């Protein structure tokens, strides 16, 4: 099979994990990396055996023969970077959130369509092994139809220590973490038709919100509550796990701490543990997130090579973004938002 040649834009906190995940896949080569801080680009290139490094994305896409770029930069750069690559006929992968606004996201889709290139969003939470298993259980219909659910990511993890720039965002938790949580809700339960959201800022040292609660009414009638927080001091710290409670006609499914999945019916409760795969480069404390990057990348690669439709195309992820920005609008006006 022909090698897929990828250039990476951005050498920040997350790039190292993303690149190592690509290296787990056959017939993929990271041929170049760029960052405006050339020392960071050179350092990561040296660590991960990448041949070429650049300080300019424009120079990289002009100099290299690339099948795709993986854009691992902050959201305010996404529009410019995707446009740059798309107009060179290069397929694009971009980190979440896709764009700063829905208007930007829609424009990028048009630009990519006009240039006949693919645009995919690296949305890896739905690829976490325990969440995939829960989806499998739901789809088996052994518990009948789901009617109610909770998706929870509530933590006191000091996220600003690793990523201090997050403290400067005017819109924080919904854009950074809500985009994951709301995508998990869509993955498990389908699209929403109504939402109501409330936000709160607990940490006085940050600009944006660090708590958000979103109530979704899905098109299939399921009620789904998404709770997201970086201000929750709880009995047991769950970071970086997403916890679930799903209620159906014949029983319930819970995804609890330490990757335990419990199925409860009138006959009692059964339990199994679905642990993430431990690659050599994965930090055990963050394995559930980091290992899911490999599966997410593999799904995107199938789109790049075999023209299969990945789960997290930009057009699909646009529906998740609509929930994010809809939540901000709902919280601002304290009203139920009809998504139709």
C-alpha cells in the first residue's frame, strides 16, 4: 500500500502524542513538522525521527509532497492553516474545536469542497475503549430502548498548569472540554433537537467559564444531561475519564471510575473492566485519552486512503459545534434553544 505522507503543523503540548499515535499505523510517514518557534519544531523532529522541520507552514506545504496536514495548533489559527493547505490541494486534519465560529467552520467546508480535499476533525473521546464498549451494548438492544442518560466530566485537575493559555480564553470549558462531551452524547444517542445550558466561573484567575451543564433533548426522545467542570473537588478524582449513566427499558449501564462498566437489570448487576491499550509512549495516568488517538487516526486514515467516510468528518463535527455555540447562546439568554 502506498505510504501516506503527513506534515504536522504545531509542535506544542499535544503534538508529541498525536505524532506517536500516527507512528503506530502502517504505511504512514510524518515527513515534516513546522512551528513558528523553530526550536520547538527542531526538538520534536529530533525526538521523533522526523526528517524536516520548518518555521513556516507555507514553506512546508510548498516544499514537501504531502497527502495530508495534521493541524495541532490553537483554534484561532485553524481557519488560516486549513485554507493554506486546502488551496494547495492537501487534505486536512484539525484539532477540536474546528473553528472559533460556526461561520468560519461553514466557510472552511466550502473551501475544502471547492478544492476537492478532505477535512476531518480529530475528535478522539468517542474512540476511548470504554465508550466504544458502551456504544456496543446500547446498539445490541439487550436493555431495550434508552430513555435517559448522563455524560459527566467533572474534575479538579489543574489543567492550567500544563496549558496556561487556556486561562486566557473568554470561552473556555465548553470550547475545550464540552466539545468532547457533547460529541460523546451525539455518538451514543444521536443528534439533539433542543438544549438548555447554564455556565459558571468558579476559578477567579481565569477569564472563561469552568463549569457548564447542558440538558439535551435528542431527536429520538432521549433526555441527556451533560455536566462539565474543572472546579469539582470530589471524593474520587476521575480525570481524565468520562463517566456515564444510561437508563433503558430493561435496565441501566454505568461507566464508572477505573473503566468499570456495570449492567444492571432486575436480575442483578454484572461488571467488566475495559482498559485502554497501553502503548510504550502512553502515560498510564492519561492512557484512556492518549491511546484513543491511535484509533481516531486509523479511522481518519481510512478516509484518506480508501475514501471511506470517517466518523469525525468536518461536516459531522459541525453538528457538535452547533451544540457548543448553542449552549453559549442558551446560557447567555437563559432560554431553551430549538436546534431545528
